[in-house]
C-alpha cells in the first residue's frame, strides 16, 4: 500500500471505505447523473476495484479514479489488463492537474501491481499525454473503436504480436459478442 502523494494543495491517496459517499456524490456531479457512481458500486460489489485513488483538498474529495480487470487475450495469451473507468474531478477543480495526478498515481500502482496494460475510453486530447494510443488499441476486437478507445502498455511488448480481444466485466453492462 502506497502512502499519500501531494500535488499543490491536494493529497492523492488510496480510497478508503469511509470515502464512498463522497465519491458517489462526486461522480454524480462530475458526470451529471448516477451512471458512473452505480458502475463504481457494482465494480466494488463484484470485487473488481483493482486500483482506486482519491484526491483530497482540505477535507473534501475532489477527484477519484478506478481501474478494474479486463479479460484481454492476444491469440492464446492472456494479458493482465485493466480498464481505467471512471475518472472524475470536481467541476471547479478541473484543468488544474488533479486528474493528471490521479492518472499518474493509478498507473504507477497498476505497474507496481504487475498489470501489463490499461485500456480507456476517454478524451483523445487528454489520455495520450500518459502514453495511451488509439493505434495500440486498434488490433483488439472490443465493444469500442475510434480515437477515444486507447491502450497503454505498462510492460513493453505486452500488447504486440497481432490481433486480440477485450471483454469488459458484467458491471459495465457491455455484452460480449
């Protein structure tokens, strides 16, 4: 378990159970409804919250990120991969580095945890700065396509070597084909 990290007046640390109500309110506010907070609850209930961090300013949770395991294969090989979803920052704190700090902390924890890759469906103007690439995700059959569906190798070469498949766990509500 890693200790807290500081980013200006914000502390980044692993999520604790006492944070859950504040995380729910944050996701509802940031995403304009309960879909993401339900996803977080469902992933936790299924024991699929592999990496989860919060950003705290004073006593308030102003950011949250969650990574959960994905079933990713390339040929007969299984790849230890995560989905980065959701990531939220309090609307008044956006564009001040909180989201970037959460992503970096989560990716570092994922790498330390032995994960090989991360997939995200997110803003193509934001995630490439961390090394995510739509081209890296393209060889994988998945429920998403296009520039917003990106992948990042945490272990060099983990996603190379041909076509593959990405299957999201049931809490995402995405049917496998």
